[in-house]
C-alpha cells in the first residue's frame, strides 16, 4: 500500500521519530501531572469532610448546652466543595486560583462567597503544564517541524521534479501531510485517551475533546501547507510558520485579553463588598422594626412570630444579615454580567484565534473555566439559601437547638 | 573604522534593506510601545481606583456612628494594596493576587478580587506588558533576524569572501554580535523610554530602574550571543533556526510551566479551608473562651485579679470583657502569624525551587529579577499581607482596649437588658477617627534590589555561558572556515 | 612581517602533503606559478584541486611541506597572504541587497582600503561590467557579472595573485570566451593566476601552463601554446578521473 510506503519513508527521516516521541512524551507528562493534581484535589475534598464533622461536634458540644439556635447558626461552618470533573486533568484551568472547597455560614453570604484560595501567585502566573497547554502551544510547533519542508525539502533535495514526473500531485502532498498530521495526533491524543479512561470520563465528551484538538491540529497543518505552497525555501517556511505561531498563540490572545478587560471593566466586586458591609452594619443602628419589616417583606412566613423586645435578638441579627445581601443583589448581578460578558467575548475571540478557541473548548469540557467557577458559586448560593431556611424556624420560633439538630442541617451534595 | 564595526554596520544596512527584518523589528517595537503605553495608563488607572476605594473605606470607617467598640471590631476595615510605580512596566503577580483585604476581629480573610479570577482564560495566555514583550518576544525577533547571520553566509560563500579580505573569523562573529546587539537595543528602546518616564514622572526609584534596564540588556545580550553562536555552529541555517526556536520555546514557554508543576508536586500546600480548621483546633487547645472552666482563661482571670489586687472581676477598674477580648485576639493573632509564616515559608521554598529551573531558562531568571526590582513579586504581596495583618491587630486591639477602658463591666454585661447601659456602651465616634489609617510601606529600594539578586546571579551565569559559547563558536569558525 | 622578495615566484608549493579524514589528499605536490603567468590546474572530482586552493588561502594547514604566496608562508601568515590574493570562488557570493559599488566598497573596506568611485569604475571597466549594472542591487546578477565584480575587487586591491575556482563552469560559451579574454588581459598586468578547472579547452585558450592533478600529485604538465596534444591530454584527464 502506498501509505505504508510513505510511512516507512517518513519514519526514516532524521527528525521524524524523535519529534513524535518528544510530543508523546510531553503529552504523557502533562496527562500524568494533570491526573496527579486532580487526585490531590479529590484527596483534599475527602480530607475536609471528617475534619468538618469534628469541627461541628466541637461547636455542638458547647452550643447545645444552652440550645441557642443563633449561636449554632453563627458558629457552625458548612463545607462545600466542587469535585473535579472527569476531564479536569486535561485542562486544570482556574482551579488553581479559585477555591474548590469553601465553608459558609448562615450569615451574609456576599462577605463569604468571594473568599479566595491560598496559592502561590508566582506559580499561578506561570500556569500549569497540563494537556491543554501541550495541545494548544506545543503541538503546533511539532507540526511545524514535521510539515514546514514537506514540498520545499523535496525541492531542495532535487527530488521534486522526479516526484512530479512520477505523477505526484496534490494527492501525494495531502497523503504525506495527512500521515504526519495523523501521527502527531496519535502521539498527542493517545496519552489523553489513556488519562480519560483512567479518570473515568464519558466517551462522548472525551471524543469531543479529541475532535476539537484534531480540528485545531488540522488548522495548523493547513497553515503549514498554505505557507509551503508559496514556494519558498524550507528555512523561510520555518521562520514564517514560527512567526505565525507566535502571533496566533501569544500576541493576538494577549491583545484580545487587553481589549476585553479594558472594554468590560469589572469593578463591582469590590464595590459590592464595600456596600454590603455598610448595609449589614448599618443594621445595628437602625430601628429594629424597620429592619424586621423589610425582612418580613422578603420572608412573610416569619411575620407573625414573637416580636423582638430585648436589646439584642438573633432574629434581628439574621434579618439584617440577609438584608445586607439583598441590598447588593443588583451589584452582584451586574458583577456577574461583567464576568460573563468577558467570558462570552473570549469565546467569540476563539472563532478567530484557534488557540483561544481550543482552550475555551477544552476548559469548558473539563469544567474548569470561569463558567464552572460561577456555577459552583450558584450552587453555594442555593446551599446557603437552604442553610438559612434550616436555621430560621429555630431562630424565629425560638426553638432550642439541641445536639440532635446538628445532624438535621442540610448537607452539601455534589449534584447541587 | 575597525573591521568589526564595518561588518556590524554592513549587517545593519543589510537588515534595513530586508523587508522581513524591517517588519519583525517594527512589529516588536510597536508592540512594546503599545504595551508600555497601556501598562502605564492601566497601572495608573488601577492605582487611582485603589486609592479611591481606600479613601472611601477610610472615610466610611471614620464616619461610623457611636457604637460599642466590639461592633467596630466586626465592622472591620478594608485595605487595598497600592500598585508600585514600576508595576506599569512589569505588573508581575499583581493580576494573580487579590488586591483588597477585609480586616476584622479574630478572623483572617483572603485578599480578594484579583484579576485572574475576574478574567476569562485569556489571562493565561500572558499579559501584554513591556516586560512580557521583551522577555518572550524580544528573543524570538533576535532569533528570526540572527539565525542566518553566519550560517547563511557560510552556505553562500560570503564568509569565505570576508576571510579572503584578511578578516579573522572571530572578527566576523564579533561584527554580527554587535549588529544584533544594536537590534536588541532597538527592541529595548520603548521599554527603556517607559522606564525613564516612570523614573522621572512616576516616582520609580532610580536604582531599581537601572537594575531593570541593565537586567533586560544583559538578558537580550545573552540571546544575541546564543543566536549568533548557534548560527556559527549549526550545520545549516535551517538547523540553526530549528535549534534556536526550540531553545526559545523551552526557555520562555515550557520551563516556566514545568517549574510550576515540579514545585507544586515537590511541595504541595494545604488549602485555605484546612488551614482555617487547623487554626481553630490549635486555638481551642490553648484556650476556649466559650468554656467557662477553660484552664487558660481561668488562669488569665486569676492573674488579672491578682495584678489589680481584687477578688472579683466586677471590682476591676477596667472592663474585664475588654481584657478577655484582647487576650483572645492575642491568641488568635499569634496563631495567624505562625500559620502565615509557615505558608509564606512554603511558598518561598516553591518559588526558590521554580527559580532553580532558571538554570535551564534565562527567561525565568530575568522574570524573577524583573518582578523583584519592580516590587511586583510574591514577596511584595506577602509584605502587603503581613503589614495588613499587623494593622488589623493594631486597630482591633485598640478597639478592644477602648472596650476595656471606656466601658464599665456592668454596662457591658447588661447592655442588652438595660437600654441605658446599652446607650452608655456606645462610645463617641471620635475614637474611630483617631484610629490610624493603613499606610502601606513598600519594599525599600535596598530590599527590592536584594530580592532581585538571585535572578541577577542566574542571569550573570547565563551571560557567562553565552559568552563562552560565543568564544567557542569563534574558535570553531576560525578553524573550520575551510 | 618579512618583505616579499620580488624575484621569488608568486606561488610556490613544495612537497605539500595534506591528510584529511585519514586519507591523503595531496601527496608531495610541487607547483610554481610566476608573476604574469596563468596556470590551469585540471583534474577530476577529488583530485585535490579545492584542497590546494584552501591551503593557499590559509584555510587549511598542510600536514607537511610548505606553500608560499609571494614568499609568505600560507600557514603561519594566513592573514597577510589573504591580503595578497584575489580569490574567485566557483560561485562568487555577493550581498544581494547591495549594489556592485557597495559590495566592492564594503569588502575592500574590510582591509582598510577606500576606493573612490572613479577607481572603482576603472576596475569595473577593466573587468568589463557594464556601467548601468553598477548601481543595481546584485540580486539579479548572472555568474559572469558576479565574477566581474570580484575581479574588480582583486584589481583594486592590486592583488599579485589571483585564485580562480572553476571560473567558467556554468557560463555560456560567449561569456566563457569573454572571461578567458579577461584572464589574458590580467596576465599582461603581471598578475600570477592559478585557475582550477575542468574546462580543458578554456584552459588551453588562456593558460601558459596546464597541470593535470590526479590522486594528489601532478601527473602531467603541458604548455598549451605550441606543442600540446589536446586530445591526448583530454584522454589522460579522463583516465585520471576514473582511475
């Protein structure tokens, strides 16, 4: 078969096998580090649950003596976590800087939900060596090495005319380019497939990720062929392709980032936390009736509970905590819209910048992008709502909170 | 004119007549200029926003009404990390750390709202700053322009023609180095202008500016020497290009990421949540203020009573609740400091390990130098966190002291039962205004320069390596010219 | 620097042996070229022609024996020797983005010379490069035009010795004849010319002596003017190349 012949010819080239082995090696190392990181995250999540249970027991030990539900709600943290998706190993994304474990209390949520993770910013600046990185940045370079002299190499070796005379035409070059592309894809994709199998990823999403990567590599192969068709020397092709690579994977994405972040400023994060603090703490100085009435407008079901007569009552305290959150709801929404707009424009940029497109696609599939981070926050918000609604009956009906009640509190479920 | 200068001048004349070289240099100079302009204006803008927010937070703190001091402990304070003047040149980790911190009693919050969590994935593609342009793109342009400097002339026979004029091979090599160094100077020029501008009008310290200018000049010189040497040594211009681009990819793209993963794998750090829990547990071991029979607080009460010579807390001349608050804060803060120290030490170890890989990458070396001299390295963020924590402790203890001294124990105990007591515990808001504002003390120039030393040393090592490579290449060229 | 002795031969090779990669490329080569003499060195591939030139230019050190150019030892005084040699490689390399004038000014400048425009014109006239080509970039120059530029450089440097490497290979017959006429003209100026070629007819046309190099030694020497048996020489050239 002619393809077999081409394969033998190709593999006998000096740079062919080392280049492919290098790509396979880089891909394997990236998959291994990704799997290691995902296991570390999973272990952390598993580790915090017993820790959290002990914490709760310690709180319960002194709170249940007095049975004050307000104390229970104030002192009990509730763990939430965002387990890595099956493909997270391939694209670690934002999980290094955004927390994937977070504790919340039934207090105002906006002062808790933006909490960050403790990480080494210098290392975050460099980024992770994950499979998405190898596929996006290194695989095109490997393809350039394999394809930049496809035609020009034959011409420089003096074989071009002979090949053309022997009936070599577009078909020949496509066959040869396809062969190189295919081998590079296998070298890149096989370790990923193994990683996906190990982490138990669904076949559908794994294949989709491979498909996106194949398209990306095909794009670069076409660029190589297109540059080759200009008829320049191998060295000129190499230089032109490397310059194209720099433009498409470094310069233009950085420009796009600059453009997107400056046209869509996102300052509401700081503003809303400042405003929320004011709203919450102003609660101490406002008449209690005003606070409670405002709260009852949102939660009429507690309107008919016994009125607050003393100087301090948890009812009132939790009411203004919640009102603090409500007062910045618009800013929270605007903040989120800003973040989503940045993400949406990035996705649009991905249509023109293949490297951005592949990164966006892979991180979406791996559920490690900004959208996944926001989705985790949504689940925390829903969970926090359940927490509040769990504690309110005890607080508003002034029901004692006993040891057994701790076990009744809502638990974080991974499916949200 | 000496032959070396003549060769260099001719090389530059040739480059000036080559369209590809013109475009490459023009693009990188333009990019560098755009990066410098936007980085400086964005840096100034975000500094303005931060100082505006800081002023707002200060104003709001000062403007709080009469309150129980403990309310203010929980009202807390916001502090913002100011941007150093040179962040316009190299923002370093600024985007990757939160820039604002909420300070309150007996809690340590994280610095939040860093750009990295507010940006899409694009932030991972690198930021277009003057530092990035020179670190990553500068060498690449030098490679594109210089890979053929000797290889192509050897292939075409022009090298022999030079030698036939009685010029030594080393002189040819030196001439090409001088010419490529001139190109490097051109690439560096917009960044240098930006640096000088920052020094003159932005308040950037001159020694740090000199260090940056020198560091980047050495960095580009390293690439000039490597490029010219590889061009002299490689069997063909094509393999010179391949070798150089591969070396660049390893240095600028691969090594930083590999360094991250190696450092994280070798020294993983606990998550914030685990640290919080660990602090809580340690705290309970020392003293549990919720436990009426806690040995630590019993001993504390006994010692307080003894030192005032009274037998009941009610008889103390100060508010015992305030003293308890101070003691509690002292305990938690000591733990915060201990854990933060441990975390900082761990991160320093990680960064040091990653920097060691700078042995394989001059880009890592210059990046370390650049961030340190610009005051935008991790150390700068740590300094902010430590000063903010010290400030937190100061204002919280100040408020606790007010609680101890300005309030009576009986008022404080009965404030929720007795409306009059409840009114008396709300002290005059002048106390909030008297609380000092947060003043961030940035790294002194000496500290910044000291922090830049490891990077400088690595860069020096690279310069030595590149220099000896060029020397060896000259020898090979002279010997193998036939 | 020892002063060259005017009475000595321009090129003098004595007992020259060169080993390269374990093989003996030149074996006791003897060769003398006097001022005003054109010597054509003929031989097949691998006969040692290029090696001889490389030794004369000082690019290659002899394993034993000596090579002198105007009395200077090529091994120990390579730089000075190169200053006395005008060298034309098989394909003359020029900077394509520079004009003929600029190329000449640059390369001469490397040895400190600063020829004026009229001096360059005189040399280019002698070399035969048409005036309108002189300000053009050399990118489109034919091999013959490039040679003329190189010869102009040699003339300007007043090089007493000219080394020509396959000068007529790839030239069309008219250009080759043109070139051979140019060489004859240079001889009149007193230049010693060593020409490496496998163009027997061309060599016979302009050389004073023809040496047949085979296996690292000169197996036969002939004076084309007069008694040379061209056909016989041609046959022996073929034998030497195959044998």
